[in-house]
């Protein structure tokens, strides 16, 4: 078992649970989609499933499933690969590149990842200028004694592990802000 997630954040005094406005939270309930592959003719992966809580997660599901079927060292590899698809999609305004900025006009991202077999987990919050926070969260889990790094500490950790900074604020997100 493995799980991963990413979200945009609403820091600096903005309201909302887990970075979601009330409108986005309502959309989450209405836009829920699940891709289940369990029970297919492929008996190797019979007890495995990939699920998303948002419609835009279908592209992530497809990538994750393809990796899972191709064979990965751990299902977490497939989860991370799928979440990275969503994080890099500029058309999705709630997470990752192109995500809506906070009240100060800065895109801050959160991500968490967990191994179901060991219950080890890692997460980052309010991470700025790093395209793939889920990958940073995984390194927090695997290469640190922490469970959560936030803000400048999360960014420093990412930079120390070879991640490059980039502007995550797209023209569309800037205009909406």
C-alpha cells in the first residue's frame, strides 16, 4: 500500500481547510472520480487499485497504473510518478505549477506521501518554487528524521537534495490573483 497527495495552499491569512476555499471543497465532493483496476484479467495486480478524488487525477492514475503494471520496486514509485503528473499540469489551478497563489501572490505547495507497509511518511508544507513537492516529501520520509518540513526549511531541504527552483506562478494564475 502507498499513498500520496499534493495540494496548493492558502497561507498568509487566507481562509479554507487544507488550502481549499469552500467552493473548491464543494467541487471536490462533486468531482470525485475513482479508477479501479482490481479484478481485471491481469491477476498479478488483482488486489491493487489506484484512486483519485478529483477528475483531473485520471491522468495521474493512468501514469501510476502503467508504472505499477510495468513493475516498480515499491508501489510508492507509481504513486509518486502519478502525483508528479498533476503537479506539472499548468491547467490545474488548485495544485502544482499554475496553482493559485496565496494572498501575497506566491504559489505555496503542500504534499504528503506514506508507505502503507511501514506507515513511514513524509510531508512538506508552504513549499515555494519547487515543481514536485511530492518528491521532496518522499525524501523527507526516506532521508530525514522528520515527518514534516515547512516553508524555508522545506525549500532548503529540497535544494540540498538537488531540486531546482522555478517560478510556479503562470500568467493565468497571476491574472486570476
